[in-house]
């Protein structure tokens, strides 16, 4: 199995593919990841033109270290295959990932994978283009383990709670909010998807929060996603970038302590000790493994 690229996805910024102005601002933003949208943010009559607008932005804007992604239309539409072909042929060298919405099963993801294989061979692309998928239908949630293991190209699964709520018939007034229920109404699907992603060795990301002016509530949702093992959350507005970056980044104190714990464990192990106490923490193989997650996140960020 080939090693997957390590990419930051603390903040995934959504940008309409029809707007040159918004694409330019997105390229200059602090978001780890920007997905140029050909799906919901683009009217049917504008989709063909948006492909060219996105390709031009990918080729000519300075994206720095930002992960460059394009959300295409789903495989059940008339636009999906032309979205992928057009964008990859015109800007494949400057594209990191394709985001595929609404896959129902592994074969939907494999369709995009095979099409990308053909394009990469035809164009002689040196870097493989990754795949990210949106889990946003009840059928997809039932098949989430199958989807997570559908192909080696898959790097990330995102929980799209807006379409998912509609698919399940949930009564939700605002996408991403959990009001009116004693607990988090999205807890199970978030948890279920994250387990499938982690077991498959891919990232799990939380989807949109529509009330972008409510910073406090957005931070709560980010914290919930982080606690479950997700690596980031969508930003549907630039105001949501900084809170996501903050919450999905460990503090320097946490990083320093995690590295200290691992060092203590390695020293104890070298002396033949299975566990040792350190600053009120029992350090053993399990705790060292847990703290290693913090170190891995810090290393990816560059802390």
C-alpha cells in the first residue's frame, strides 16, 4: 500500500468556483485547505464556465502551502465526469485533491479513482491527485466502512450534515446546529464516520456550520469534532478560519508536555520498566501512544 500524503485540514474553506474575486481572496487566506466548488455554489448554467475559472485560479494564483481542492458534482449527475476531466486536463499539475460529494458506496468512489488514473497516465502527471469524499446520505453512512476502504487514493472523509439531515428527515433549523435535542444530534454519524476513517488510515473532517456570525457556537462544534478524533472543520466564511485553526492546533504547552511524556516512557522502557509516574501521570505504552497523537499533529503543523 502506498503512503498517503500528509496534509493539513484544520480549516477547509469553501469557495464558489464562479467568483474570481473570492478565489483570489481564498488563495491568500490562512486556511490550510481550500475547495473550489463546482457543486452547490454553482448554478447548472454556470458549471461549464466555472471549470475554466477554477483552472485559471489554480494555475495562476499563488496558493503557498494551501491544499488545493476542487469539489465536483456527484456521480449521479450529468456534470461529474466532465468536471474531473476538464479541471485535471487544464490544471492537474496544480491540483492536490478532488472532493467527491454524495458517494453512496465504494463503486462511486472507484469511478472517480479510475478516471483519475486514466488522466494521470494520459497527461504524465508526476503527482497523484488525492480523493476526498462527503458522507452526506443515510445510504452512504450505512456503507461508510466500505467507502473508507474503496481505494488507495482516498485521503479524507467529510461529514456533510446538511444533506445528511435532509436524507434522514431530521428536524434541523440551521445546518450544523443541534438545538432541540437533549445532546448532539450528530454525535452518532460523526463518531461512526470517524471510526471508519481512522481504521482506514484516512482523515475525518467535520462539515459546515451555517450561522457563521455565531463564533461561540462554531467553536463548540469544532471542539466536539476534535474530541471525537476529527482533524478539522469546514469554513463556509473566512470568519470561521481562525477559530478552526486555533481549536484544531495543540497549544505549545501541550506539545512540550507530550514530547516530555514520550521521552520519559522511552527512557523507562530502555531501563526495563513498563510504566513510570511523571508529574501526576502514569506513563506506559498506552499513554505514550495517546500523547504521540499530539506530537504528530504538532509535527504536521510545524510546531
